[in-house]
């Protein structure tokens, strides 16, 4: 009995011992796997953490390249700036740190927290910028209390600065902080969260050229994150400078002339395609984008009813109105439907396809030939051309002369416009084209849509007697950039196949418009032989116009003028659009005259000084 009891007791002990041994083995295997994971799989992670405890890597931002006008005036510059950044790893109590730092920097605590939250995906030892553009007083305050705030560090960085504010804003563009979505979408390679990149205009188009190469500072820090000395430093490399074709004086004047209005102005050299001024109004100050403003500020700008961010010069779509009569004249001449002496009588109204149509001059112009038709912008004359021409012919000449496609200017966002034809209407509206619609298109109305830059290019083509040039804003192009830059037209097709004599006839009509009491007479500059064409876009139905008039209100049209000078030696093209400005001859033409005068004054002075 006793031996049996001893055996039973040993069996119980052995059974428990086996279970203990099994648990010990499991624990030992778990420890081995844990050590293996830490030392092998997560080696890099823990090595970086250990290094971060004694080493701190800080990026040294590079300066962006300067953007200059054609005469060397700096349009986009850089200036030194201080910023305060928080290192979360050094925060003993994050909430307490936020409260103390917000008081020290005199900023709203919620703004600070929002900033940190935006970059919470970054490693905790990486600095997060909480306030920029610190004043000297703020810098001194932070520096004096750095021992109390080991989680707060001061950093210097070059900040983009636009010395002339909104001048040429739509051309230069703006830079803005990269968003997490930009990073996730892979839109910017080799960029980090928080980097500033070009988001529009030249800043965006030539981001890779303007961006330099960041430097790197590795410093030793103590357990509180305080700097104990540098280990290594690689200095940043500045980006390349860019020179634009813009003339600052012309650009500034164009924007001043548009102030308080909505519209666009383009001034270009038809010989080279260099854009001397490209203004869009309302505009904005690109300096506002640099300081990482809040989402509310951004939405306020984006949702503004004035659309200040919209570049109307390349993206605004408008009916060309009587400016399109130049295209009609060239097409009719080339088809042999008319010659310069073909005449039509204007009594102020005409019935075509059963509809009574009016000329802009109620009493009529009398007998009109081509030159007088252009000089007086006679609707009846061009209604007759519209009756003689098919919409397919009109569409073909419009596209041949630069409408319905991008000009190829080297800035993103340009729109194509619309040149209607039968196929377009059947596709879009599932309806056949009506002859009456051709009559509307013949005076630049109906579904025909163009951009101001297309009108300027079209005018330059006429000034050049059919020779195309590529419009561009960048003057200093490297060989590689020149080769890669997309061309608007094929080199074999740089000349429009319309006879020189037909261009001369249309140009004579444009010259008479400005110099012989035509609709463009307000653009006349003595001794400069300005050639021009006005336009007034009807932006509502005749029925609506009558209703507005009955209410005693003024009906205003979009106001156009486009022209060049001089007649026999074209140097400059000026195109003006003022939305809801009124008659082109009364509003747009005087604006153009001031730009012709300024151009002549400046460039005559340059010629005389050579």
C-alpha cells in the first residue's frame, strides 16, 4: 500500500513537471523569436531609433531659382526666414507641451494641434513645423527659453518671396505645401511631406528646374534633445534661375488698366512669339500661399465669385464677336467668293432665312466694300458672307487660322475653345445644323468660343501675313528644354496657305479701322500705324436685352480689341478683353492705345540707346 502511494505521488509530480517543461520550452521559443525579430527583422527600425537618441538628421532646404523678366527684374525671389518646429519624441507630456508652446508663440492651440495632426504619420523624431516667418522678437523668446522647451527647435529656411505681389501672378504662379494626398498619389517623386512645390504657372511648369538640391545636417543631441555639436553637413544647392519673355513695365501697366474690371490683356512680339505681357484680372497675391494658410482661407479664395485664381487669358472662353470677321474675310477671299471691291448695301437691317437681323448701327452704313466692312465692323456685310459660305468652310478657316486648338504656349491649363460644325452639333445636341446658325457664327456669335490668347495668336498670324510662330513665356531655355518643349505647330506647316495679297487686303481694313475714323479709332497712335479690330460680344438673347432695357437698366457686352503695329513692320500685338465692359471701340480700344504708346516709348528708347 505504501509503495503504491509513493508511485502515485511520483506520477503526479512527473506529469506536472512535463507541463512545466512544455511551458518553459514555449516561453524559450517565444523569447528566441522575439530576439530574432528585434535583431534581424526590425534591425533597421531600432537602429534608427537608437541613432535618433544621439543623432538628429535635419534637412537644409535649398533655395528655388529666381524668376526674372526679360530685363533682369526679379519677379520671384527668396528671403531668409525662421520657423519653429516641434519634436514629439522629446515631449514628456504632449498635451502640456502644446499648451506651453502655443502660449510661447502666441498662437491658437487648436491651430498648433491641427498642424501636428496633419503630419502624425511622420516618425516622432522628425521635426514638424508649427509656426513660420517668426519675428525677431519671437526668435529671441524661443532661443532664450530653449532649455525649458527641449521639444521645440528653431530652423532657418529660404522662403519664396514675390516682391511685386500680384504682378504677373497668373504667369509666375505660386508654390504651396505638399499635401498627404499628393504624396499618396505619387505626383511628386523625391519630395517629402511638408515640402513646398510649384502648383501653377511657371512655378509648376518648371518645378524640376527651379528646385535645388536640399542639404543635410547631422548633429549630436543629448537625452533632452539639445544640440551638442555637428557630425556632418552637406550644403544645399540652389535651383536654376529662369528668365521670362515678360516686360515688367508692360505687364504692370496692363494689370493697372484692368484693375476694377474682369478680363485679360496679352501683348506679344509677332516676330518671335515672345509674350511681353499676359494679364488676367481679378488676380491674387501669390505670397499668401507661402505661409501654409488654413483650409478656410484656401476655400475662401477658391470659392470667390470673382475667380481670382482663374487665368482668363488662356482659360477664359468667350464669343469672339466682330474680331471673327477677320477670319470670315480671309476665308471668303481665299475661296474666291468675294474680292476687295465686292459690295453690299447696309440699311441697318436685313432679312435672312425669314429672320430680321440688325446691324449695330441702326441707321445703316450704306454701300460697304471689304475695307469699309472691316473699318465699320458692318454686321450686314458679314451676314452676307455668312449666307455665301458653308459652316464647314467657316470651321476649316477658323481652325486654319488658330481657333479651336491650343496655341501651345508653355504654361499649363490652356483651353482649346470651340469651333462648331455639323458633326459637332449632331454629336453634342443630336440635331442637324441650321443655316441660321451659320449667320450667327459669321459675326462671331453662336456656339463659337475662343480664348484671348488664341485671338492674340490669330492677330499675330495676320500681322505676319500667314507665318506662324510658337508663343512662349520662357526666354532662357536650355538645349534639352528646347528639344523637349512641345511645339504648337509642325515646322512644315508654319505658313498658312492663303495668298499674301489676301492678307494685305484684310490688314488694310484693320489699318483703316484705327486710322480712318473706324470702330478702332480710339487705338490710334500717331506715327505708329496701328492696325486693329474691335468686337462687342452679345452675351444674351435679343429678348433678354429688350427686357433689361424696359427695366431702365444698361445692357453691357464683352468688349474686345485686337491689333498690331506697325502695319508694314509688325513689332507688337495687343489683345484686350473686358468682360461686361461695353462697346469694344469705347472700352477695349483706348486700353490698347495706352499699351501701344508705352511699348513704342520704351522700345524706341532702347533702340536709340544702342
